[in-house]
C-alpha cells in the first residue's frame, strides 16, 4: 500500500523559534500533498494544499507567512512553522495523493509543543 | 458551514455487537466518500470508501451504506472488537476540486470486552 512518512514525530521548541516538518511519500509520486492541523478530540482541519512545483493554496484563516509550505519534489513536502508560539501547539498531519487517485494517504502526524 | 455532519460523537458497544456511525452531507457535488480510522497519536488510516454509483460496499467486517437521495452514508462495523476502539471520521470530496476532503466531526468508538 501507499506509505507516507513524517519527520519528526514529536518536537518541542521554544517560543519564537521555527520548526520544519517533513512529509514524504515513500512508494509513490505525490502530485498533491495536504497539510492538516488537529486539536485534541477534534476533527482534522485542512490548512493548505500543495502541488509539486507550484505555490501552496491556503485555506481561509491560515497565515501563509507563518506556515510556509514547500512541495519541492514529487515525494517531499515541508511545513515550516515560523516564529512558533504556544497557540501553534497541535498535531500536524500531512497526506498525499498520487496522480489519478481519489484516495489520500496520511502520514503518522507530528506533535508540536511550543513552550 | 459544516458540510459533513457526523453522529454520534461517541459510541460504546459490547464486543461482538454492531457499531453504526452516520454521516450526512450537504454538497451534492461530492462524489467520493471515505471513512478513516484514527488511533490516539496516529494519523488517520483509510478504512473503506464508496462512490455514489453504488448503495453499499462491504470489506470484511466493515460496510458502507450510501443513500444518495437522502445525502447520507453510514459505516457499520460487524462483530465489533476491542481493537476497533478508535476515532472514526467520515469524509467527502469531489474530483473536480482537487479531491480536498471535508471531514465529519469524528466518532469515538469504545468496544467493551
């Protein structure tokens, strides 16, 4: 099956620092990757959609200058949380979709804690 | 505007029983309806999915029932097991919109031994 990995799985940082999260599709080429945010006991909220080689499309209310997304290749997308603050603490999950597929395959998530 | 409404929010079922989770959607343009299973601290995993041209799809103990006219679909878990205890999310998407998923609010299922 299609496998998506995320790194790191858990990160703790100080307020004001930047954190980069990687999302990789291991056995398929991901033409589209999605980034979600999930608060405890809540559903997934789509933050942005990225297509390889083009700028990400952000959902309403998501600050593109704070959450930088780069989809540099067909197997890698990165989310950088810039100048992180405690309110950015959350579970960040990526998903990937291959060309022609309807299915999205999700990564294991990254738990970000900002002190 | 919540386009996919999921119920119940939580569900307790005895081992061997049937777990039923319901979802209703508003956008008739949706053409793909997956169900995801999520364990604590993990990403969602695709469980089963259906398209609107069929009314039912079964995979093992998991069945999706789809009612296009009512704009509703449901997940049935037969012979529920304690290992099925997780949070289940329904979702919907449309192909001509990049297959972006709209998620339901989730159902926390607990199967008691």
